[in-house]
């Protein structure tokens, strides 16, 4: 009888150990581990799935190691801010005896000794979790499970900047640059340009068709981390109005010659210019800016100046054109003068020298002199000094002399004197 009881006892222990050491197939990839210690057994682990057993990517997840005498199940909290990812593991099953103790190894260097047990993974990745089930200090079974962790600080912060980089006709091209941040992991970028079009990438360009009024486009950037966490940044982008303004401006001047004074009247284009636009003139002589259309301007000195017209609307330049303008300035008319000097005589004549001493206050030069010597002779030239011989007649005679000087401004003036020639 005693021998029968012993035989029954050992048969029972054998059956228990046989089934306890059997490899059970989980619902996903098996990762076998070897038990240790007296009475230990070999178990098999699985990976929590995203199907019936678990879910992840920006949400809480759960899973288990499949069926068997020792089962690891887990739940994790959402890794996305304001939450932080935390795993809770539980060991259960027919292979877990009453009063058992547990040794947990989480695959990141950390360990735990309670059931259930919690662990926080600092870094993401696939982690192999191992539990050893002990009874009276001896390992009676173990199980493993692979889980995917996202870790901490995996939520992105969306941010972007933009610039208007080109404007041709009625096409305005903007450049958008993501300045988003994430402490760990990578991001994907999805753009909504507010007009029904989208884009992707860290840096993108978008061309909007302009109208004759400003348009506000609500541009959104959504950044999504590899943990499934996302953030959105929205900016109202103003697409400026475009106006089909063509042509330059006109510059009409009065005469620079006395008794007139040179005054320019500048008139800019008006076709397709919106009401309320401001015409800003830069006359190129350092005198500052003048507003209005048309406007007048008097230049002090003669020169060629680059005049620029800028039309501003709602604080933005909508048209700009420049062209050179030649000016004569003020005091462009010469002040004529000359002197006469007797320099000798011939058998029947007197020789005089006529010397031009005219000047121009505006800085111009004399470019031509016309002499009328009063005896039906004259002379045109570019020389300031000229000699003239008068023929003596039968009576004394005064000859009226006129000198007309013309400057490079085109203005001219005349000085007069007389020469007395005694009779022969």
C-alpha cells in the first residue's frame, strides 16, 4: 500500500512537471527563455499585438503573452503629453502557485518584485520582459514577453515661420519652414495651406493666386512623432493684393532760362491703382521723400538723377518704377560780360581784342559765343578771346558790339558795348 502511494505521488509530480515545462504557443512570435533553480520549468513568451491583444501609436496599449500556465499581461498609458507612458505588468495562470513570489526584468536594466508591477521606460524600442515565478525561493516557472515602448518626452511642439519670397504678376510664392521641436524621436510634417491644398516636409513652398484684395489663409502645420503624438500650429497668413499697374511716370519741366525757373511736374500711373494708395517719390538728390500724385520738384543743380516712384497700399509696396531725369537746375542762364582792348593798328585799320568774361552761377560752362561787331561782320566760336580789325573810313564812327553767350544748359544772354574808330 505504501509502495502504491509512493508510486502515485511520483506519477503526480511527473505529470505536473511535464505540463509545466510544455512550450505553449502564444498569439505572436515566441521568445523562449530557460528557467533556473530547483523545480524550474521552461516557458515561452509572446509579443503584445495591435490587433485583438493590444494597440499603440499615440494611445494606451495592452497585450499578453498568449495562453499557457504562466501568462504575462500588460497595459500601458498614453505616451503623449500631458500623459506619460507607464507599463503595468501582471503575471497569472495555472502555473502560478498560491504564495508565489516574482522577479521581473524589464529589458532596460530595471527589475521589480511585486505583482502587478509597474515600469517606466526612459527610451523607446522593443523591450523583452521576463518574469520568474518562485515558490519557497525556488523558480517554478518563467515567462517572457516583447513589448514596444515609446519612452518619455515623445510629444512634439509644433512651430513654423514663413516668408514671401517671390511675387510675379498675380502669383505670390511663400516659403514655410518648420521650427518644431521634439526631445526624442522623429517627426512627420503635414501642411494645410488654407486653400484646399496640402503639403509635407520640413520646408515647403506654396504659390497663391492673388486678387485685388488681401486674402487671409489659415495655414496649419501638424507634426506627428513616431510615437503617434501630434501637435498643431496655426498662423493666419495674409496673401497681399496684386494690381496690374503698368508703365512709368512722366516728368515735364518748365524752362530753366530766365525769366523762368526750372520746375518739374511728376505724374505717376493711375490705371489699376487702388483707392487710398500712396505715391512716394524719391528724386535722387538726397532731399528725402515727397508724397502725392502729381508732385512738383525744383532741382538746385543740374545733373542726371535716378527718380524712383513707389506706390504703397496698406503698408506694402505694390508697384515701383525708376527712370533717369536730366535737370538743369536753377541759375542756368549765363551772366554775360566782355571787355575790349586796343592791341594795334594797320595802315588803314585798328585792331581790337574782345574777351568774354561771362559766368554762370549754377556751375554750367559757356559753350558758344556769337559776336556781332556792328560792321556787318560776326563770328561764332567756342573761344573766349578773339581779335577783330576795323577798317577806318572817311568819318569817325562808333560800332555797336553785341556778344551773345550760350551755356550748356541751352540758356543764353547778351552783353553790349561800342567801339570808336576814328576817320582815316
